[in-house]
């Protein structure tokens, strides 16, 4: 999932352990992996897009609720970064 894999790999050291605690971030990691795999398995593309849409909908709902503790937390920011 990264170009250079080293012991200081932030994806492995920070994002994956954080995903263990956040369902939304787990889903975002799975979506990114599905998009990556869809180059060789095009049938995965539609499902990845649907799952990405669900996550974006969840993020939109969190922003509409205006609850800072839910919106401005580490897993929400990490989810947004992973989807970028």
C-alpha cells in the first residue's frame, strides 16, 4: 500500500493500528485496497465505489451533527487522509 516500506512506515505503524479501533477507518483501508486490486480485478471497482460512497455519507452526517468530539477525532481525520 506504500511506495517505500521501511520500519518507520507511518501507514503500518500509525494508520493500521488506529484502524483496529475504528470501524470507519477499517472500511476506508479496505476500500483503498479494493481500488488498488481493481486494476487486476475490475469486478471489484463497483463495490469499492459503493463502499467509498457509504463512508463519505457517514462523514457528511458527522459534519452535519456538529458534535466536535465525533468530527474532530484522530480516526475521522485518518479516514479522510486514507480516502484521499
